[in-house]
């Protein structure tokens, strides 16, 4: 009997170990399998074409977005389509058209059932008569209005006109004073906010600032695309802003490499070109950086102090 109980306990232990191993495998799969993304875009003077793909867990979860005609978003789980904007839009339009048809049919049946044929004929005759009468021009009562307004103006005395002018002047002066007061209040509020943030940033340690910068740059590296190709023709319409864009491109050109080419146009406003982006990242890399932010006690105490002072 004891031997049988031990065998049953051993089988239960093996099953639990298998379930635990399967759970650990699934957790590792979710954390370390990369999320892959891809973006392809093309724009010229007439058309704009864009296609984006996001896949996860060996295409068990996929998201697809296409533009134009008129733009569709499709989400699939295990190959089954669970969300589609085109189907939803078609269903809404079909329901709307069906409801409109039913309403028209009901109105027609009500009119034909309740109203006899003789009354319908009489109404048509009356409507024809009213249309003929409306064709003739009737004298407008508005022609007498300017005469009455001129008489009213003559009745107004010189003192009343002066009082109206003074009232208008007082109203404009009051509005100007109110605007000046509101602008002064806003300036004081801006001064207070600037001094507040100056004090808070002075309290920060330089080592903390370096740590935060490093982690932010690591996050940017995680999301950085592994393949980036672009051939762009850009012009803002003004040579100043186009020159600024060229300066920014010159600063980042060592990082972007030779795969990104930008030809500026200093005369016309132009945004054309081709873009191809491809990359991947894991959930574990994002969670690790988030945990490092949370475990930084100095940063958390600083954030709590900011929240308390704002309240």
C-alpha cells in the first residue's frame, strides 16, 4: 500500500515538474523572443503609400497596417483575424443603408394607408396653386425699414450720442486693463515655475543625471532599427529652416551612415522620397531598463518630492 502511494506521489511530482518547466519555457519565450517590425513608405507629388508590419512569437501575433485605399488595420492571433477595420466599416455602412431603406418603406406605407386618394389629389392642386401665387412678386415690408431707421436717428439727441461714445471708450479701456492684468499674472506664474524647476534641478546629483542619461540612451539603442534606408527630397519653402534641417542631418550623418541620403531644396516646399525601416527588440530588454529606473532610490525620492510640492 505504501509503495502504491509513493508511486502516485512520484507521478504527481513529475507532472508538476513538467508543468513548472512548461511555464518557465513560456515565460522565457515571451521575454526573449523578439518583436519584429518593418516599415516601407513611398511619397511623391501625388500619392502616399505606407505599409507597416509587427510580428511576435513566430507570427503567432501579427499586426498589419496599409495605406491608402482607404487604410486598413488587421490584427491576427494564431492566424485568425480578430480585428479588421475594413470589415467593421463595411458592416456599419450596410447597417446604415438597411435602416434607411426600412425607414423609407415605413414612411411610404404610412402615407398610402392613412391618406385617401381624393385628399392627395386636392393637396396636389392646392400646392400647384400656391406655387403659381408665389411666382408673383409681393411687396416687401423691408422697404419701409430704412425710412423708420432714419426717423429714429433724427430723434436721437446730441447728448445721447456723446454718452454712447463715452460708454464705448470706457468699455475698451476696461478690456485693455483686464488683458494687462491677465498677462501680468501669467508672467508671474511663469517666473514661479522657472524658479521652482531651477531649484529642483539644482538639487539633483550629477551622478544621477549621468545614470538617467545612460539608461535613456540604452532605451534608444533597444528601439534603434537594424536596417535604415532612405532617399529623401526635402524642402520647407524657406531657405532658413531648410538649412537647419541640413545642419541636423550633418550632425547625425555619422550615425545614420551612407544608407540615408537627403537632397535639400531651398526654393520650394517638397516632401518626397522612399523609406525602409526594419528592426527588433525584446520585452526583457525593456523590462530590465524599467526595473533599473525603479530600483534607483535617489531618482524615486526625487520624483516623490516633486509630486508632493506640486500638490
